[in-house]
C-alpha cells in the first residue's frame, strides 16, 4: 500500500490559517470516514489532533479542524502560533482492514 | 489515565527477530484495539499493524509475513515480533491504543538499532 500524499512543507505567519492536504484513493481516504491527523514535534510523542475526519479529542484546541472531499482530506490550522511548528501526518483506514500514514508535512511559522 | 510503555532490546542483529513488549497501565487491554507504529531515522511514520482485544490481527502488507503480534490480558501487555530484520527495520517503535480511527495514547517510543 502506498503512503498518502502530503505536501512536504507548508508555512504561514502567526495568526494566519494554513491547510495541509492528504491525498489518497477510493480504497482509503475516499472510501472511509476514518481519517486521523497527528502533530509530531521531533523527539516527542505524536499527538492525535483529529479522528474520524472531523472529530477533536478532548483537550485539542479548536484551532485545528479536519475535513474531506473525495479522495483528499485536509487539516486546517487557524490562528497559527509558534508552537504549531512541527511535523503533521494524516492516516487513513483502508479497504484491506489496515491503516496507512501520509508522507508528512513540515509546518514552519514564519 | 491510561499509559503505555514499550520495552525490549535496543540492539538487534541482522537476520534476527526484533521483539518488543508494550505494558498498559491505568486501564485494561480488554475492549480496545492496540497498535504498533514505527519511524525510521529521518523518515515518516509507518503503521505496522494492530491487534484487537480478542486476538484478531491486521498487519501492514509490506511487512505482513515478518510480523507477529500477540497480547496477554492477564499481564495487560501486548507484543510485537519482526522476523529477519535488516537495517531498514531500524526505527523508533511506538505502541498505542486506537481511539476510533485515531491512536491515543502513545507510548514514549523505543529506539531499535539493527547492527552486527
């Protein structure tokens, strides 16, 4: 199974909004509402931001929101803050009863 | 609050079997799906597989034939074995619990090096 496709990097200024895309196929992203997003600061443990496309776990800021259209899921970070600088990964359930991660996106706060 | 902790050798020889354990505290294995994920140095996250509380497993196709997962509900632990390792299997290995389609919480991660 191939990794989901994410842009290698996205940047924005403090206070701006950015969107990270996650493109798969009808066998994963497009076929199931089971997409999740993670924030990973290097050397730290990945943190779940979004599950089931749009849901935020308790304690996650509402600045993070998820959506999906067709085979592409998106994570939007609004009101960008310096602490948001990290790597972000999407993940999706697949038709083979497995999960697959995205290639990862490095977010830089200018 | 559920916490997970990985344990196992940090160094494995090529062609041997990597064995890791994940101990769950503050909660029970029963009723949940548990997963292993790894991150090779300088690369992205890779899903290895998961195991349901009833023992059903699902493995990443590229790894499938080399991976075995099991659990011990009496000890509140689940394990990962990867056979015939190569340098490509060197990574930080994380265990985690599924929260719907997401994974939360995660263990702290354990670095496994493959070298003779």
